[in-house]
C-alpha cells in the first residue's frame, strides 16, 4: 500500500505562488508514475502534471504549462508542485497520486489509466 500526504495549500491573490508537497511512503516499488490532480467544485477531477519516477519525464495539462513545475526528491520521498502566476481558475482541491506507468501515458490527449493511490488533498484558493 502507498500512503500520500499533501501539504502547502492555502489562499493567495491572483499572480501569486504556492508550492505543494507530497510525502510518499509505503510500498512504492510499483509506482512508476506520480502526479498532481485537482478537482474544482462541480467539476471532474483532472490531471495537472505527472512525472515518471525513474525517467523524470513530465507532462503538463495545457492550462498550467509554463506556470506550474512538477519535481521529485527521491532522497526525501517527496513530490512537489511549484505553482506560479496563479489564476482564480486554479482554485481547487489538489491531490497527490501514484500509479503505474499507464497513469503517465497520454494518447490523443487521454490518460490511459488513473492512479491507484491518492492523498486526501490540499485546498488551493486564488482570490483577490
């Protein structure tokens, strides 16, 4: 089993920055893909950014490209999401997730699988 614990959410003004962290523990041997997903009220959960744990290949949703950066520190078993130039539409609950390689595989804009393991989420609110 994989345990994921997010932190770093909060409330900031448009144009501000936040850095989310996710501490990963447990049986991570089969977790080839790590990522951040978000869910706004009344909307479906969507992928924000993913990274392959061994190769470090990243993928970003078009809505966050150039503003968000996903990274991992394997020595600290921690996944990060640096969020800059935040917009009101970035307001959502942000979830850290882990899964197999298919969770990091995109075909024709569609993710082949959703991650198997999820954290409880951290709330990000962008408001003036």
